[in-house]
């Protein structure tokens, strides 16, 4: 059986960041709370960009930060 971490590594390697963030957002252990929160926000900004723009979130920056953390951890 393939672990979720291995799945994320494969998705990051193939550049499928949205799918990888979708898997990572469910992780609870082994990642700093600040990092997991940024990756969750990045995923949410990809899925619901207009909502987060209404809240005043710079969605592009949030997504870039989340993807960078994802690459640093699993790339």
C-alpha cells in the first residue's frame, strides 16, 4: 500500500500541486502547525479564490507560500 506521504511526493514531482495540497490538508502529525495552516490556506485559495479575495486575502501570495512549503517538505 502506498502511503499518503508517498502519494504527495509523486504529485509534487509531477507538478500537481493542487491535488498534493488537497491530500496534505488532512495531515495532522509531523508538520509544523504554521506550515500546515499555510498549505491549507493555499488549497482553499485555489478552490475558492473569490471568497478569500472578499476576505482581503492576497490569494496569489498565499498559494505561492503554500506551494513553496509543499516543495520544501515533499519535493
